[in-house]
């Protein structure tokens, strides 16, 4: 998937750095030169990365805070435009994107574990209640069949929720 990056800089070197980053990151990069354009662009589009030139950010009392408030889930990067080579920016963006990917993987694992725990608890409750209901005296044959089917479904679901044995 192509990364989308907003580069906020009034530097004459912004175009060259954007081209350099675009080729090496397989990214679509939009360049804006001032705060007003950046905020308007952030309202219209979503980006994976928002890079703000520190020199531009320091021209405003709130620094880069206003940019970050409007950047949504984008990875925020405050940078100084390099005098020569943009490879420092490349490393910073790559490291940030890799860090973001790891954070998202950890978040997905945590959500999955939480959902599994909730499901296991609910299945255990359904299984227990259906087994208790099957012990009730005077149960009609139709109701008994339905409860046995419910118990079988709960057992099947419980078995699918168990971790697979490691080989």
C-alpha cells in the first residue's frame, strides 16, 4: 500500500526531499508551504505521516501543536530541513512507520485477546446454564433436544476458541 505523506515546509529544498522520499518509500507526498494550506489540506485529506518543518512551526506561538491536533491518526514528525542529504528524513520516516506498525500489531493482539476472553467466558456461561437446564425434572422432549443442541454448539465453540497445540 502506498503511504500518503503531507510535507509542510516553505524551504526551497522541500520539492527535492519530497521526490527523494517518494521514490524510496513508494509514497504519495503532498507539499504545502504554510500553516493555512496545511490545515486546509488536513481537513480535506487523511495522511499516514504529517511532517512539519520545525522552522515553519516555530513561527507560531503554538508551534506544531495545531498541526498535530488536525492530523488525526497520522504519524507526526517535526524535522529540520537538511542542508544536503534527505536520507536522515528517510530513516526517521521509516523508523516511525515501523514503530507505528508494531504498535498497531500489539493493539490488534490485545483486542483479539480481550475478545477471546470475553467469548470464552460467555461460552462457559452458556454451557453451564444449558447443562443445568438439562437436569431440570419434567423437561419436555422438544426442549431437551434444543438444550442438547445448544450444549453441543457451545462445546464446539469452546473447542474452536482453545489455542491450537504448538508443534
